[in-house]
C-alpha cells in the first residue's frame, strides 16, 4: 500500500553517515540481545512463547532476533503471509508489543523467517536496514534451503544477522560448508563500507545448520545424553570437525554445547525418534558469532630517509591506535546458550542464545525531533512540528505516522502524512505539517508520532506520547465503536 504508492528505488547511501559522531562520545553502554533459532517443521505456533522469550527474567533484553526455519509455506498460505504477516510473526508481535518492543524489520524466503525486535527507545538509533536472501535448494532455484540476512546500524555499529537452513543428512557436511560459503559470496548490500556479510563489525550466524554427530553409534549417543556427558560427543560434531578444515568457519565463535541435542524428537514429547528410521540425535540448531578482526597495520617502506620514515611511522601508530579504539568500541559476550525442552510442536527443540553487546554509542540524538502541537481530536485539523537535528538524505517520500502507544511494527500506523504535503517552514530548522481531522481516530487514545525515512528505511525520530481526545461531535451524535471507521478500531484493539 504505502510503499507501493511511493514505489521508487532507494538511493545508495554512504555508511559514512553512520560513522558520524556527536561531540564527546559516550562511554561504553551494555545492551542485552536475546536470540532464538527454531525449525518449526511447518507447525502452527504454540499458544504461549513466554518461556522461549524468557519474559519473566529480571534481565530484560534490549533486542530480540528470532530465526525460524520450515515455516509452513504452502503456495496460497505463503502469498497470504507475505501480504498480512504469518501466524508466527503475529504471535511474537502480539507477545512483545505490550512489553514495549517494536518489530523494526523482517524477511521471509519460503520457510525461512527472520524477525528483529527492539525496545522503543532504541528505534531511532537503528538505521540503514537492508535485507537479502539466497536460495540453495535445487541448485539455487528453490528457497526451501538457503539463507536470509538482515544488516543494520545499531548506534553506529554495523551488525548482520544470517539465518540459514542448510542441506540435510549425515553425509553432506562438506556440502553444508559449501552452501554457507555460497551464501556469504552471493549476498551483497548497497553500502560502500559493508557490501558483504563479513564486512560487518559483528555477524551472528544461526539456524538449522543440519550438522550431525558422526561415527558414534546410537547406544553410545543415548548413553551420553542420558548421563549428560555431552562433552564426549563434541569431537564428533560435524561443525566442530569442519571448523578444522574450512577457513570460513574458523573466525566464528560458539558457546559450549552443554545442552542435549535438539534433533530429532517425536512430536509433543522429549523422546528421540522412535520411528522406523531411528534418526540419530544431533545439534543441528546452532547460534554462532564473529567479531571482525582488526586490520593489520601497513608495513614501512624501505629506503626512506629518517625524517620521512619517522613521519610515516607516527601516522601508522596513530592509525593503529584508532583501529584499536574502534575494536574496543564493541565487545560481544555470550551469557546463555541452551535449548528449551518444553515445546513439542516440532521435531526440533528451539535453541536460545543471550548476549551482552558492550559498545560506544556513535551518536546520542535522533536525526529528527518530532512533536504534536496543541490539542488533538477528530474535530479539527492537527499540527505536527519537526526539526532536522543531524543531516541525512531526506526525501519527498518521507512520512510521519500516527501510532497507538504499544504499536507492533513500523507498518502498524493509524494514519500517516507525507512530510512534503501541507508543509510550512517556520524557519530554517522548524517545520510544520498539518494532519486532516478526517484522518484522526474519533475515539482518541494514547499515541505517538514517528518520522520514517524512505531512504534509510527506518524510523529516525519519535515524539513523546500524547493524548488524542475523543471527538466531541462524535459523542454528541452518539457514535459507538460499531459505527466508527477502521482507524478507530486500531485504537480500540
């Protein structure tokens, strides 16, 4: 709808915007990241995912990243899901939105689904969002296997999340590595400094990677699992073994596999495969990460005179010091790596990884300051004011959305107005935009305004919450919820 109406190619933006810092960079800040990977085996979601998201933990995450595989993708259902979101996305949005989380982006390729949620306070500092996908099924023509990725800037630090579903079966360990490398080579982004996945400062790689436990017989496997001597199986884990051979895997870190293998279970039970196939248990579902290595300093050229050599050496030392500062400006620490055994809708158990991201904020203020002026109700036109606080590539396709407090996603607006329509510049900094009373919900409610940048594909400014009053005219005319339009139903819901 909105994006279709304003169909236009995005400009290729320089990541130098994300490197821009305000005077006096802040000290290190710690953010909590909660990740989930789960092959849901085409099942419908359970009623409650509180345990999966650890909603009752006193340590509240700042970010949720959820990667699913084998989301049901029957042709008609897949088309419907693309238009209206799938049942899994709805469940996570409905669960997290009341707790102050917003889905800022998602990507789906057939059964692969990647969702990114953040606390509302961080939304204006998540920028330059881009997504990509690569098919590896049927020699690259089918998307039942492959990878979907999302890259973004978080307070100026470039992060990339890659959700994969790789080739199955015991004998295809090398093919799984080949598919992973193919995905790395084929996914690119419109970015000068981070065109490829491995160019990002931190990469999280996760999903149903399908690596199995080689050599050990079923009796030994089950004995080790029953006695929780998981370490006896680590040396024969195919991913661990392939790391010794494939350079592409060696920079990725992973926490210890101190939880029982997550594949393959009988449905709605904790019993491993009891069918005639008796598939061997395996750690198919994994979460790994990679922090980009510091670049090697350039070596001094030989044959220079001492003064020139001395000057170049000083420049090199300054460059190295800058690289070290940049390296130390973001640290990743894993706090938890485990499975969740209570969910039985799939033959896989979900895997959870929680992390601390310790980083220096490259900026502390949003790009745009937005506010609602005066009283708002459906009885008269309303006014929005905004100010550009930092230069950014604005566009005639930028818009300001009116959202209910507790909204679920960027597209979950009540109404919107284009920033160049009905706009009046009060001075070089302050701009007014009018919103027609016909677009304001009759029943009112607690709302906020968000400025959405078409070029950056994200919200770059959020107003303080404000009250939209009930329409006096509607009250006098005796309007009830059944008689009001869809905009008001959004506020009622």
